[in-house]
């Protein structure tokens, strides 16, 4: 009888050991504002998290509609992770105002701002709502540059570890390995872009200072007058004159914008328009954050080499960019 009781006791102990971790390891429900942040937190936390992104990789973050599904996801989540610098102004504040969940409100304990360690560029000297500028705190497109990506990952890891200290030890090696991967990609891209220093480029929407500063390119201007302000005829004429005066011929246009005006500008200057990804999943081949960075930077470098007659990098495997040939109509 005594042996039977000991056997049952041992069996129950083993069963509890098996069940215990399963109960405690319920995935943390995380909502991110962008697919880039989703990939970051999944790389850091692995199976400990179940992540949903509010916006897709093909959307323009300034025009994301407030969807009923956002309210459902946010009401059920444990943690909300945002890009920061007002990047989500079009959809996150309104969604948060529509739910009664204090822990993920801006500045609350489970609200994570990934821009914590970023030093913004293109900070306006004067903020005037009348001007319609959508970047009041500076360029909010921080994810487009690998060095910034490392700082975003750091901010996410530190806050998640603070919120869930019992899981932090498991996340640390994943975090460190992921940072090494992004850093390795940064070094690879630096090598890839060697010889393109001074490359002159125009983008559609303001915020590309992080990329041009990192790779030594010359940011000639933007198609938009200001962030979110569509070009006027006067602005287009000025842009054309500026490009001609500086010998600029490359326009790199984010996937979410029309190329109608860039095509016209390219005709006037004898230049070329390429479409570039602006988020993870914006294009085939951008299925994760690191691949997105790879496609983005190599696309611009390759187009610059072609447009300006720069020698190709020996051994380089060109990225695939969507090219628009300006219409002659």
C-alpha cells in the first residue's frame, strides 16, 4: 500500500511538472502598429508572444483607416508596441480612445514606444498645424535605417524584460543574436554601397534623412511640399529646377504613392523613377525586417549606379526594384 501511495504521489508530481510550464507559458498577446515591429518582437520573444500588426506593409501610415478589428485586438492584448514620434497618428490614438483599457494607453505600463533611443532628424524649427506638416517631432520613419532598427529592438527588449522578468533570461540570447544579424546586414550594406557616396536622390515623402545620412547619399528634395502636403505646381517647378541645377536624376518613390508626378519630373530632368518598399511585406522578398532593409537599400544603390554611370560593385547580386519608365505622353 505504501509503495502504491508513493507511486501515485510520484505520478502526480510528474504530471504537475508537465502541466505547470504549459500553464505559465501562455503566450503574451502583443499588438504592434507596424509589420516591422511585429517581426522585431517575434525575433526577440519567439513563442512567448502572439503578435498582430494593425497596419499592413503596403499601407500608407498617414492614411490607415480606423477599423473595428483594431478595437478587438487592442481590447484583448497585453502589450501595445508603437513606432513612436507620432508615426501612428492616423489610427492608434483614435483606437485607444475607443476602448477602456488603461494599461496600454500612451505612457502607461504596457505601452512600448520603440523610438525611445532615436535622435530624430528633420525636426521642424516651427510647428504650425496650419502648414499641415505630419512630422511635428521630426522624421518618424525610423525603421528604414539598420542602425535605428538596432535601437528599436533594444527599446522593445528592455521594456518587455521589465514587464516579464521571469522570461527575460530566455529572451536575452535571442535579442543578442537578432541584434548581431541586423548589425551584420548593416555592415554588408555599407560594403554594397561603397562607391555610391554622394548619390543624388529625391523621395516622395519626407523622412529619408536617416538613410541618406547613413550611406552618404545626397538628399536633393521631396515630391511633397511637406509631410502629407501634396505638391503644388510651383513646388514641382522648383523641384525640377533644383534637380537640374544639382544634376539629380533619381527619384525613389515609396510603394504607397502614385508615380504620376514623379514620372513627369523624371521626364523634365531626363531621370528615372524606381518604386521602393517602405515596410516589411511591402514587396515580395520583404517578408521580414532584415530582408526589407536589404531590398530597400540595394534597390537605391543599384538604380544610382545605373543612372549616374557608377561602376558596379564587383560580385554584387542586384536587388529587384520596380522601375517606372516615364511616359512620353
